[in-house]
C-alpha cells in the first residue's frame, strides 16, 4: 500500500474512509468506537468505527505480520493510512524521518527495512 504516514505521536492507527472503500471492505465489519478523535488542527473528526486487519510489513528479504486495530475516519487526507504508536510498538519498529525509513525485526530475526518513496512524498507535499 502506498501513502502511509508513520506518526510516532499518534495514539491510534487510522484508515481513511477513501481507502476503506477502495479495499471493498464491508461496513458490517466495523465495530463501534466510543471515543472522539482530534486531527492535526485540533478539530474533531468523524469516526465510523474500527476494525481489525492482518497487516504485513515487508521488504525484499523478510516480513512481519500483525493484526492492527484501525480506526476508520471520515476525513480527507493525502494518505491512505496513519500508522501510530500501537502498531509501531507491537512491531518494535524504529522510524527515522531523516532517513525516510522504518526498520523492524521479522520473527526469524531478519531486519525488515521499509523505505519511503521520495517521488511519492514530493507528490503528496505538492497536493
């Protein structure tokens, strides 16, 4: 999946409605989410619910799969997903904004390196 924001300050993992629809997931999969979420500007965002999805993080050498609890929000974003502290902690991932990479260990002990695509980042910043 492209356009994933790694946000080490976010207390939730988020999937935006557009991506939820593109994945052709059923709204019946959503469970109620009773808390409110606040976006970067301090405004409250509409939460549709949450769902758990098995998500695989991989490079050309190794992979790590975990179940992620995504909060589905009705908000526009240049990103499809926001990966926050819950997943980063479960993965034991180290993210570097300077190097635009995230590293984690696979269950076999191999290092998985996920690199950002510079062209995609520049395109998002222009939008």
